C-alpha cells in the first residue's frame, strides 16, 4: 500500500451508504471510502457470518466490536476481540472470516 495525494479529511462513517455482501451464511455490510488506491471500510458482520471465499488480498484489520474468527488456509486460526488487529500482505496467506456473535471491523487495504 502506498498512500499519496490524500489531503487531510474527516469521514463520518454513519453518512456513508451501506452495501450488502452475502456470505456462505450471514451477511456483511460495508461502508467503503476510496482514497486514491487505498480502500478503507467499516464492516459489520451479522451473527453467524461465514465468508463465501478464501481471501488473498492484504489488509490491516482492527476489531472494534464483537468477535472475529480468522482461519488461514494452512489450518491455523485466530480470534480477534475488540482492540485487537491483524495485518497480512497481498498473496501472503489466504484467510477466511467468520463470527458466531457478529463483529464490527475497520479495514484498510
């Protein structure tokens, strides 16, 4: 990620329209802003959400609320609770998210 030509700005996430993304089960609601090539999202996963794909895109992800389970394609798994984050590079380790209780995340990629 290379951040350039982004002037100082403030984002009111409540004013950004939600888009719905269905998982294998449950649903994710994304509020997305683009700053040059940088995508920044506030994402809400419903209780029972399971991603419908393995993701190989890099992210920096911060768990704000709830609990996020992340499974890597090598079998390892991790649990993020509020205040915890993870980071992974593009094409480094494929990952898939799920949550039993729901989660709210802040993601930069």
